[in-house]
């Protein structure tokens, strides 16, 4: 059982080293830590942002006079506070993780939505990482990108060493 754990660990480390990880961005909804309130043009703010899957939204507000509900498009357009998808409100400094590639709609409760405290936006796929230039030595190679292949080779070699 110990050798299987070692195999799993080597495989995980190799895959992690070969992968590219992108951290999400934290967006202060409305532009500041306390801008989930009336008097903010959320449509303009959202138009100047780029949202990617895995980004985070920060809603800062007075929890006694505002709230945050994720709603569908109809509820957003008509400021319907009931039947929301998610109640994001926890304490007035709340975050929401953009996990899925789809449109998002948020409104405030307490009758604030008709006053303009609502925001809608769509996601954008994160740009692909720039390709890493491969140095050519002039020799033909079976493995042009040794870094990724090499890491997987080390993992495979470890597996074979353990089991053979």
C-alpha cells in the first residue's frame, strides 16, 4: 500500500508540474470595497471589466439596508427578489466565485434593485498561455518538448521501478 501512495504522489507532482495554473481576479463590484449601493453605475462598471471563469466578486455594503441575490435574467430585468438562485449575503463583505461559463445576474434586496443596485455581465474565457518557444538544435528529435514529456517520463519511470 505504501508503494501505491508513492506512485500516486509522483503522478500528482508530475501532472502539477506539467500543468498551467491561473489564479482568478478579485473584482470589487462597483469599483470599491463599499460600492454595492445606490448612486453607482453598475452597467458602466461591468462594461469596463473582463470577467473570467474562476474570478471572484467582492460585494461591500451595509447588510441592514442592502443584500445580494444571484437571480435569473427575468428576475434581474423585473427586480424580483423572491425565488433567487443564491443568497450571496453573509455579512456585508461578501464574495462570490464565478465557477461556470454563463451569464450572471445580481440584484439587491430591500427594494434597492429598482434604484439601480443590480449588475449583469457575461464571462470571457481566459486567454491561452503564450506558447513557449522551442529551441531547435538542428537535430531531429522524437521529443520536441522534453519538459512536459520529460516530467511524464520521470513519473512513468517511477511507476515501472516500483512494479518491476
